[in-house]
């Protein structure tokens, strides 16, 4: 692979860190905002919790992975054991990130499905495959296999030491095939939900969500496919070894596109609400306090009215409730 310069290496590592930090922060702000709204216990908010949780978990993992890369990349050229440990952890981190991405798409499909038994059955099959077959397989193949068949080596190029590795072509082929098949099946679930809804109303309601999710998912799938295919082709050539620095640049570009794509499956208004709420946070807090005061007054008046048997207590309570809600 090409030999990247230092600026390109730093940019490729820092940009995913910055992007995941921004999105994680906005998702946290939105969770706080949602929990302060009176309608936060509604069925739609509860149903979307799985998607919000999975996207937040993905962003936190990418944030942690980026910090790890920025911290320990320089240690990979120290000796062969450091090189092996770094390469193995990168393989694990990259594939685990894809696993979290699959879970985001599964949770997103739960959000838009309307009870179609075929979609639910196929989605459950994919979930069980990922958790009980794919996860153990990739741990054995990528992590354990990489340690047993240690192909890492420290070499010197132009007076600089480099950590290199030669991945087995069959392990890359398994990862590439699995990623492609699972991704296409998940996209197929969205297409099926749109083509065969239980009612026309659900089709119109879910159409924007499905189209946006499919469009951005195609970007993420294409990026991962190109990255894995390029690594597979390069490693299949005789006497070619992957330099860890060039691998990190191409992998971070793929992670960057995946992070952007998976977060943009949400409507842009979702992030705009978080920013608006954060900018007006003092006024929001003031409104919340006013509402609490009204609620306490309403409770006291209702209690007194019920004890004294005042006939107009119900009308008075409703009037105070309307005023408190208008303040919010």
C-alpha cells in the first residue's frame, strides 16, 4: 500500500474522533431534552429508544477506538509484540464497530416495521446469526487466528521502522462476504417494509425514514466493501505486506464514512432540536420551574377543594392545567 505522510495519518485519525464526539454529544443533549418533555413517555419515543441507544453506543465506541489509535500507534513500531498486539486490537476494533453498525440497522428496522411476520422472522434470524455465530467466528478467526498465525514483522524503510502484517486471504474473504451479505439482507428488510406495508398509512409514514436509511447505509456498505476488497487484493499478491500506517489511513476513512452515514440516518431536524434546546437552555429551565410551581399550586388547590367539597374544583383544576401547559 501507499506510504502516507504524517499529516495524512493524523488527519485520518483525528477526524473520526472529532465527528464521533460531536454526534455523541448531540445525542446526549437530545436524551436530556426528551426526558424533560411531558410527552417523553409516549409510545413513539419509547419505540425509538433502541435506535437512539444503539447509535449512541456506536459513537462512544468509535470515540474510544480513535483515542486508542492516536495513543498507541507510535508503540506499534517498538518491537514485534507491540506490533502484533496493535494489529490484533485493530482487527478486533474494526470488526466490532461493524457489529455495532449492524445493530443500529436492526434497531432502525424495528422502528419502521409494522408487524409483518416475514420481516420480523428474517430480522430475528439475522440477529441470532450475528450474536451466536458471527461474533464467535470472527473472534476465533480474526483475534485467535491472528495471534496463532503471527505474520507481523518490524522492518526498516528509509531509516524508519515500520510495523507490517500479512493477513490470510481466507479470513479477509470471510469478513468481506459476511459483511456484504448481512448488509444486503438488512437493506432488503427496509425495502420489504416499504413495498409490502400492512396499511397505506404506514407506508407514507415510514417512507422518508426508509429512504434516508437505505441511502446512507449504501454509502457505509460501499465504503466498507471497497476497503476490505482493497486489503484482500493487496494481501493476495506475492510478497506484499500491509504497513500499519497505510492500513490505519484507509481504515479511518472507512470508519469516518460509516460514522457519518449511520448518524445521518436520523433526520437533520433531530440534531437541530438538540442545538436549539442547548442554546436556549436557561429559558427552558425557567419554563420548567414555572410549570413545577403551577403543578404544585394546582395540587394544593385540588386538595383543599376536595376536602371542603367545593363544587367548582374540577373547573379550577382544568384552568390551572391549561395555564401550566401553555407556559411549556
